[in-house]
C-alpha cells in the first residue's frame, strides 16, 4: 500500500497530477490560499482528468501499489475487509483502451482491512466457505475478469464492493460475475428504480422522514441487519412506484458494503397496516415481476427472513401473486403474522421502534440513519458512474430481457375479495 501525496503549488484552483507515472492513477490537489486538499477522480469526468475533492479532507489517499497488480496476497485468517469512504477502486475500461494500456485502467484498488470478530470469521467459514486464501483468490479473479470484460466500461473494483457478490454467491466466482453483470445491467435498464440515490433529494428525504423504510440500529438474534417498512407511511397519491423503489435502493446500497451484512444477511419486517388500493395500483404485474427478479438475481444481498404483518384481506391476491414469483428458497423464508404480538414471538421487541414496543423512537432512528446517508452521499452518487454496454448482445443481456418480460396487466383492474 502506497500513499499518493498531494501535488501542486500555493495558488488557488485545481492542479491535477499523475501518480508515479502509472496510467489510470490520477491524483491532484485543490488549493485555497495555504490550504491544500487531496483529490481523486469522481464521475465520468474523471476520464478527462477532471478531479473532485476528498470529502474527508485527508492529507493523502492510500492507493494500491500498482495499477496493474496481478495478484492479491493471502491474508491472515483473522483479517476481513471494511469499506472506505470515499471508494477509490475503479475499473475505467474506456480510459484504459483510449490510452492503449490494456488492463492498466484499474484505479486505486484500496484494501482497508480490519479484524473480524471470531464468531463472524467462523460464520463466514461455515456459511460461505470463506477463508483468507479463498477471499484473496476470488478478489484476484474478479479484478482480472473486469479488466478484460468487453462490455463493462466502468465499475468499482474496491474490496467491499466485490465482496458483495462473492459472499452472496458463496465464493463461486462465475456466479458472482454473472450477478455483477446483472447488477450493472438492471441499474441502466431501470434508472428510475436504481439511480439518483441522493439523501438530499427532496422526495427521497421526505419519504425517509415519513418512516416508510428504516434500518433498525440493533440487529436480530442472528446478528442480521433488520429493515422495517411501513406501507401506511408512504403516500401513494404524492409519490410513484419509482420513488418507492429508489428509496429502497438508497437504503440498501448504504448497507451492502458492511462485512457483517454481507456475511449474516438481512431480515425484513413489513408492516402492511395502512396499505391502500392506491399503493397496489402503483405497480403493474410486469413491474412487480421485474422488481422481484432484480431482487432475487441481481442484488447482492442474502435475504434470510421476510415477515409480513397486518396484510389486509383485499391485498391477498397481490401477495399470492408476489410470493408465487419467488424462488422456492425465498418463498420458504416468508412468514405472515396476524398481529404484532405474533411477530414479537419471532422478533425481539426490544430492537423495534418505540412505536412498536421497543425503546428508541422512530424519529431518532431516522435521524441517525440520515446522518449515515449523508456521510456516504458521494459514494452513493458515484454509483451512477458505473457503466455497461447494453448494446453488447451477450447472453446475460438476452437472458435478462427474457426473464423480465412476459407478464402483462395492472392491479388497477384487479378484482379483490
């Protein structure tokens, strides 16, 4: 690991520089009087050498020892990986090809490592077949594959991001690669669902403030991250299904780099009290099918438990349709609860918001999580810089198009019991 030192003089403005002569590792400083701020490429403009400031105000940025590293050394068994903010590992295929440097477009593969608790190490080994050697080999293969992929133009290559896919697929590299292709593809096929993830977007901020979707600060008894959604807190007459989907995308993208979430997975609590026909009519049959396929096949998350509470009788057909589209494994993890007391027999009420019998008010949970989202804001916005060529007709594009088509109709004309 090396550090790219700030370069530049004492005048104002932005002064770019190239780190150590290695193509693809571009750094610089923005100066203001005597103050000098380190910068790295941000956004698509990075291809032109335009640089953005480091949000953390650090004096230097850690960079990989070379832009074209061919291997990752084996780590000690007790070492895991933790995301750094902002993310500095990127594959920029267009810049690499335009410079004629082959695979040297990998930008600053940063590997911040932290010791995982012993219990988490054991769970990763038991559940995911993960150890230091398997992890290092998988990361090496993923990066080498990205450098030669003909359709992936720009993608994160940092360790936390790649481990999303490797851990979800239990370190089957071909399956992880397939999921990453699908992830990049659906982000471009459905930008109204997966792009523009900004906590300062007025609509998204209002939806979060309403308490529609909240990651609980305490984990469940299995150590899993718990996501609570409250349908009645989402206004279906003010916001669209696109707003609903982007709110979910914003929240989960902020969580997916965390090692414990990657290893232990997620529990979902869905309170459907207050669910109206207005909510149901937001989604067509096709959109529900497409979204569910995206969740199951394109999102690097381990969905472990899914609880539904207070489902109204007029929504039964909708939920029958929804669960019928799930794969068998996910369907087996769905539980319907007739009352909050029934839910509390499965989920420790102490981790719930005060409004559901816990200790922490929902408003405090929301405020604390929005602080996290603001800290991660630049990283989340930079996800839109990732790009895959949708005109490159490989099997993953055609297969995905086939999967996401074929169901027509709308719930607007659905007859309910």
